């Protein structure tokens, strides 16, 4: 499993994720703010997958609005519990985690690609 913000995030993913992200970014930004302001976690993560997956709770389904991906919401603690982020890599994760007011932390899950990806929220 790759946990870096891979520059090889090729057009296959970047195009479809960016197209969707414009439609859901306001909802994800607000959800991130709520997670942090209610002190659930300072590290909200949005798993995205085209099919069902077990990490987090479904926030926006691809049957709810016209998007290619399902958007889930969770936070760092679940990744630690599931051993997707190990204790050894915890500090590296926290250091690489980008400002959640400016960037959305997606965890992209697809057949041959699994990675944390940071996408900037559109400017208002």
C-alpha cells in the first residue's frame, strides 16, 4: 500500500477526481471543519471509492448526486486502528498532512491504486 501523495497520480484518477471534487468540495470542506471544531480529530480523511468499502461512513454516494466516486468520512484514528497508518509512520503522516482549511485529504481506493492524496479546495 502506498501512502504518499504520488506525483504519478495519472490522468485516470486526477481527471475524474477533480471533476467530482468541484461538485462536492463545499460539503467536504464543511464536514472537515465540523470534525475539527467538534474535536473529533484534527486529521479528517475522506476515503473515496467507486464501490462500497469499509473505511469511514458514507457521506456522499454516487447515487445521491452525479459523481463517479463515493465519498466517505473518517479520521486518522480509524487508519491507526485498522493498521493502515502504523505507529512508526504516525509522525510522518502528521508532518505531511496539509492544512485542512486549504486542502482535502482523500484516501483513494481503487483496484490498482491506494493512496492518500491532497487536493486544494477551490478558492471562494
